[in-house]
């Protein structure tokens, strides 16, 4: 069992970049790119690079066999994609940059070589897999919820990327729209509007202007009756 602090410190963005820059050919295999809000990249099995997010927020989309859209949010300092098994590339998906972002594109083989020599305990890989485990838990939870509760859980997930102006009051990311919440929750925009009105009447949400504000985050979580909601 690994201490949480050990994994987080070793998998920190600064440490990952420090490891990669030990090779003098760093800039030959790694490139930094500004990604305007709304930029999308379609992922397929033919790619030979992975992505590391330096600044901004990214939505990783993919659809299940039942047609339900699945997503998770990647936040600054984290790998958007990561090659876990040699020779196997995860199935197709799409990444969308939710705001103006900065992203690193890293060659698979270069990353593998550097981690093999500089991270022999695989702490960066283990950290990524641990985060992915929590993300899959959330996706499984979403599939068992009603459409309205999917909206509530989506707000809880998005709150983790907002500004905590007090212990129970959160300013949600300014790039959110009703349509985006509807897409993330796999439901209609009209139901999002209806649910927001209910939350407003309960004193939980203010959404008349941006940024939206969760006035009572604890009440929102209690409405869902889900004990363990990871920050992804």
C-alpha cells in the first residue's frame, strides 16, 4: 500500500517535467501547445503520443455500447491519456478543451523509456491508475441514476474545479453552460433548466448570471445520498 502523499508528490506535474527534461532530446519528443477553448482532438488506436495538461480543463468523452455518453474532467498537471500496456492503445474517444489551455504532447516510446529509468517503482503509473479507478466508479454510479440525479452529480463533480469562496459556497467554472451540463449528464437542456429552478428555490444554486454559485454545497451532496464522490 502506497501513502497518498507519496503518489501525489511523485506524479506532480513539476516532477514529471523534471524527469522528462533529463534527456537532452526532450524537445525532440515533447512539444508544448496552446489550446483555445472549444478545441477538440479525436483519439483513435493509431496515435503514438499521449497528452499532459499543464493549464486549463479538459473533458474526455467516450460512448458506451448502450449509447450513454461517458466523460470525466482532467484538471491541470494530469495526464489526459497515458500508455499503460505496451502495444495496447485504449479505444477511441475525444478530448475537448473547456477553456484556454496549455498541453504537452509526448511521444509514447520516449515517455516509456524515461519512466523506466527514472521511476522504477512505477509511482507515476500507479497514481494514474488509482485516479482512473475512481473515475470508473463515478461513471458506474452515473449509469444507475435518474436523469435529474445525473445533473446533480455532474454539478458535484464540476464543483471540484470551482473556487471555494467559503467552506460550503463554491463558484463554479465560468465556462459552464446549460447545454454543456446537459451533455455531461446525458440528458436534455430543458431538464437542466427545470432542475436548476428547483435548486434555486431550495437556496442551493444561483445561476442567473456567470459564474454560477453553489450556495449550499453540503445540501447538494446530501440530496444525492452518495457517500464517496471522488474529485474527478
